[in-house]
C-alpha cells in the first residue's frame, strides 16, 4: 500500500510559479533593475521608495512577497538595516542587496544581517540577466526548502511507518511511527541494518525474493513478518521503492492494528447510524449543563437545525415554566440520583410535544464523572391513549344510564366515533325472532358509507362469525374475506368487536390498513362497557317483568287468601265452637277429641297456606341477626318433650329477622316431628324414663349455617321432594312447612341442601349467607 502523502509530496514544489518581487531603492537604481526584470513574464515587480511600505506589507502577509531587492542607501536607513527588519518578520525570505561599489565591510555587515545575496550596481548594469538568475535561484531554494519541510512534517506525522535506507541497507532516516511499530527509539535504528527487524528466515526471504524484484522493477509491495524489540512478531503491509541514487524508501503498516482501527471506525459509524435511526432522543449533557452530544432525533423533533442546537442551552428546549424542574433534575443526576421527568419540548414552531426524559450519570473509563446521559421519549401517543381511557371510563358511566338497549347502542356508536375516532361505525344486536344481527344504531358517516345496513346472519357473514366466536377481528382487505356480503364494496378495512351474547360493534373505512392494534384494544374496552350496559338493561327489563308477574300473582293469591280466610275459616270456627259445646253437654269425649284434632290441623293448614300465599319469596329490611339467640327463641315455640337444642356458635348473619324465624321454626319443628322413631320397638332415642330423646344442633359453616338432628334422617329418594308444597310423610303434617323454608331461602338469595348428619339424622345446610363480623 502506497502513501499518497509521501509519493505526491514533490507536486508541492512550485518552482515554476510566478514570483512576486519588491524593489526598494532610489529611482535610478530601481529603474535599472526593473527594466531588466520586467521582461520576465513570470516576475511580478513592484517598486517602493519607502522601506516601511515593504515592512508593513510583510507584517500584514509574509507570503505576499517572494523576494526583496534593495539598494544600500535608503531614505532614513540602509539596506543592511532593512535586511535586519525583514529577518525579524521572516527568517527565510530571500533579500538581495545591490550597492554602488563593492566593499568588504558592507558585505560583511550584510551577511551578518542575513542577506541572501550581494551584488554591485555595476555588475547589475553590465549583466542584468545575472540579477534575474540570482533572484530565481534564491526563490527556488526557499520554495524547495519549504516543500522539504512540509514533506518532512508529513512524514513525521504520518500514521504509517516510513524509513530511508542507504545502498547498504542501513537506516538513514526513520519516522516516529516506524520506530514505535518495532518497539525502538528512533536513535536506536539510525545506522543499523534492516535485518535487525526480521527473523533469520524472513531475512533470507527478503534477500532472495523481495530485493531482487525491487532492483529489477523499481518497487515491491506485499506482506512480510516484522519482529519487535521484545521478540514478538506481527504481519506488516510492506512497500519498497528504489530512488534514483540507489537508496530505498520503505513504508510499513501493522495489518492487525490497521484492521482493528478499521473495525473501530466501522463500529463507531454503525453506532452513529443506529442511534440516528432510533425513534427516541439520545443526549449527553456535560457537567456545565451544556449539550455535548445528541442524535439526529433531536433536530427532527425540535425543528431546530444542528447549527442552532449547538448554540442553545439545555433549558431553551423547554417552556419557561419547566426550566427550573429541568435544572433541578440535572443537578440531582450529577449528585448521584437517577431521574425520570415528564415535561414538554418547545419546538422551533412554538409547539409543545410531551416528552419523558431519563437521566443517569455518565463516567469515562477511569470512572470520572463527565456529565449526564439519557433518553427522551415522545409520549404524545401515551397521553392520547390515557385521555381515551379516561373518556372511555366516563362513557361507561353514561352507558349504564341507558334505559333501553337502543339507547345504549346510540351512546356506544357515538363513543366509538368521538373517543376512539372510529367515524363510520354501527351496532347490530341479536334478535331471537329473526335469528339475525339487526342494525340498531349507526353514525352519520356509517350511514353515508352503508345507507341501508342489512340484518347479518350468524352463519354467513363476518359479523356473524365474530358474534359466534366471541373474538375481535380486524381486516385490512375485507373484500378478500370469504364471508364478505358484498365483494364489490368500497370498504377496504373493518374491525369487528363482539358484544357478548348481545351483538357486534362494526367500524369500517375505505382506506386500507385503517385500524391498528390500539384500535382493537381500546375498542374491546368500549365493547365490554356496552355489553355490561346491555346486560344491565336486560336485567332491569327482566326484573320489571318479574315484578309485574309477581304483582299479578300476589293479587291472585291475596284474593285466594281472602276467600280461604273468610269462606273456610269462618265455618271451621263455627264447627269448633259446636264441638266445644257438645263436650260441655257430655257428648262422647273420644270422638269429640278426634274432631277437635282435625279442626286444629285444618287451622294449621290455613295458617301455613296464608303464609305461603301472602309472603312468598319476598323479604323485608335486612339487619344483623345473632343466629344462636334467634334459634333458642324459636326452640321455645316448638313442642319439644325429651328433645334438646345445642347452639355453640357466635354467628351473626344479615337477614330479614321475621322470615329467618319462620325458616328456623319450621326446620326445628321438622326435626322434632320427623326425627323421632317410627316403631315403638326402636329404642335408640329412648330416655331412661322411656321417652324418645333427640338432639338438634344449630351451627355455623364457612358461608352460612346448618340445622342437624340425630334422629332417623331422611331417605335419599325423598330429599329432592321434601321442599315441594304439600309433601309430607306424617299423617298430621300440613306439607307446607318445608315449602316455607324454601321460600325464605330463595327470597334471601341463599341455597339449601339436605344431607345426612354425623349422628345419622337429617342435616340442612343453608349457604350463600352474608356473614357479619
């Protein structure tokens, strides 16, 4: 590899360039010299009678004059003194002194002052070409010297190793890079043979193969293996050139180091390109708070040219109200903290762009703090998304205020348009009668795009497919979908958002790729709110219908209860009075006792029937109720010979006290009446006095309570029927008691289950109860 800076150095020698000549002398002498010089086309001659004019010109620009020709006798001074003044300005500028007569004293004085050449006026007059030649020689020597100096400077500062060897192969010159490459000082190599820098085998290769080619062709280039002062070797890119005087010029590169530098440069270029391609701003601020480095994203975001940015302070990128926060954040990082600041960049167009900046300390390889490094991220999209989410939350509340499904749908399409930017959209709700998705609400833009929206069939449309699957779907080319209704439609993009079992929200656009992932995600949030509002409307409508049904049913039951109470109870009361009268007159007491029992049973039937019909599945106000306390109160109303109750919990439930009392009384009565043995021979529950014994337990569970006995239990086949109205296994039972229990449970929203107790009897578990602390 050749070094162009060395090879082309000779081109700098401008020996044929024009010469700028300044003559300083009295008019007669100047005229004689000027006449001889002006005939030369490349000499630009100026004549000065005042020496100070020449000195002023040189002080202004020392390169303005290539040579000064001066006489000895000058106004106010001498030519020798002028030489001294010129040398003070430029030590190398050629100055030729022309005198009236030769004088050794003047010549000696002139030489001491630094004159370049010395001529007499007589010689100049006789041979004017001599002056021209002396001037050219002086200027050429100066130019050649300067070129050599520039050449030498280039060699000295070159990054490649350069050396000059004599005919015997000994170093005449090495630059600093050459000596350093081999691990020597320059003085160590001067006068030494090149063989010192190679292994014996490599020396032989150079002598037998490389040098013969150099002497034959004048040059050689290739790769050799150099040896450093410490004995290590390296591959070198080597160039040799033969000069006219038989010496050699050598240039050397360390291939590994060169490749490493190239890789480092490439890596830096890659990093620069990579940072410039990032969508975030990367920055470095020095300890003085100045912007020391930034990537191309900062000019793109701020609108300022790099030249303007380089002159700006960090605070100038931010609104005045934010600059104090920015300065405090930078100080905090320099003190050791990491910061995250949300602010805004104020652009060249006076616009504000929301940004989030991070900041951390930046240290050099020695660990010295050099400033702050961080990233700035445009959060405009995030802020917009946050605004949409807040608006969606407000929309959710508005949707819940819709009184009909049509009203909810209207609010929904308006929100999709105003909040999400889905201009053309519509909501189709499923209609059970038609079995299709019927259009219920549509924006104005949607109407312009599709003036007469059809009912969409679940099995033969994209919307129907989405409705059945429950999965959102966005299409960038709706016409290519096999389920598209109209392949010739002008619509290109659509997004379909299911509304649960109620329908589908559809947004459309005539632009391809109109919807992105964010549209789908935010759309699903809106769709969820619409679905919840539609469900609330449906539930409200169902409750209203149920309320109307219950009102009508209660009216009928109240009428029935009035009939039962009046038309049945009054005759029973008359019959009961007659039986009592008969007993008082001495009639058959056994027969009358049976009649009275029958009348009592009929009266109990009427009471239970009235309870069922008048209270049903309704409850009053809810309040905290201590279960054990209420259970013991109920136990006092039950005929409980030889039976005991055990309450061992501190459970407090939220319930309608009067209706919970009905539930407990019926469960306790059922335990006492149906828990005793059927056959007299069954003595498991007998006391020592021969009475049947029974224990009833009221206790707490994780989400409710239970009532259990250790009686004979309920057969598994009967457990599903015991809550049926009128069902009883007792000859004197009404069959309404467990029906009342079921009504109380349902009215509270609880559940009840019948199982076998630990003692082999019946156990009723009531669950779903609100338990209070």
